[in-house]
C-alpha cells in the first residue's frame, strides 16, 4: 500500500514528496529509489569500497517496502555501481578491488583468461588545450585544458597496448607524471581515490589499422603490422564523459574479448 501511495499524487511523507518532485509519476517506484541511491553515490555519501545501509534501513529511510529497495539495488549491482557480498552486505564498487581491475580490459589469451604479468608504464603526461575532436567528445568548451597521457601496457614483458588518454583538466588538477610514477595500482583506482572520479561505464569503437613508425617503435613491431585501434569514451555518474582513450592493440597472441547478452 505504501508503494502505491508513493507512486501517485497523494503523498504525505517528506521523503516521498522529494522523490515525487525528482521523477515523473510514471517512473516505477524501484527506479525512483535507484535514482535516489545513485545521487547519493554521486554525492559521495558512501565512498567506493564502503558498505551502504542495509535494505531494511533504506526501506525505512525512504518509506517503501524492502522488496522495492532490493529491486533498486539489484539494478545498481547489474550496472556495476555496487557489489553484493554474501553475509556481509552491499558495498560501493571500487576499481581498487582485484576483481574490478580488469573490468574494462578486454584482452584475453588463448584460454580466455586475462593475460598475466601486466606492467604499466607512463610514457608522457602533460596539460594542453583540447583538440577540437577531443573537446567535442568530452563535452568541453573549445580550447579548454585537458591532461594528455601516453601509456604502454605489457604482458610478460611483451608490449601489447599503446594508450593515448585525454582527461578533463578541471577534474584532474595536480595529475602529473611524478604522481603517476609513484602510484602502483590500477589507473582508474587512482582517479577514484585521488580525484574523486569513478569510471562507471565505457563505450568502445573498434577498427583495424596499420602501425605507423612511431606506434610500431613503442610496441616493438614492424611498421605496417595490423593492429586494433580501440577508441573508448568512459563515463561517470549521470552519463558524463570523463575520459577519451585511443588504444593500439597488438593481437597476434591476444584477443579482444566482449560478452554480449
């Protein structure tokens, strides 16, 4: 009964009024709860790696049934925003966790596993004015500052990916080559802990290219070697683009792997 009252116009709870103002009346109740929880994640009420309140506590807070909260959290988990841990509760997803470090890395070996022995080396880090196409994709104003990184990923000491990465300068003030060199974890973990920017989802575009002299030199392959060029746009909360990445992939011994459905 409480759920039906909340999804209609006649509501008396202060939590219900706030929720009703934020969402159209036709939005399912659990989706409205999901939006409220996502907003709290975005605002940093619960930090990456921290537990969120229990379903019972959230149901009481929002004045809805526990089942409604559970359905909202199920969707957050499906979106990789939270992680359920049996017997421990639900935690905000974090790129610092081992299970998440390969979430956006699509390379797999012949056995279908993430390749081992990964090494990451920053080749360059500098601030510059965003090229027109970069500014457009990151939804920045023309000439706005970006941080430009070049990074080489190797597996078992064999170069595999040369990344060109652009980040909004305003979000990543203080990101320098020295700071990157002093950090040993995953790059997205650094963005999350030091700059308060959590990478939520990514969209990839892929095409085949031939290695030019500069790329071939970094990847230790012959000029003209076939490579995959993966252009990735990564988003944080509210579908805000916060990273543009162009990666040149050597796939002679590795596969670009993506699961559908």
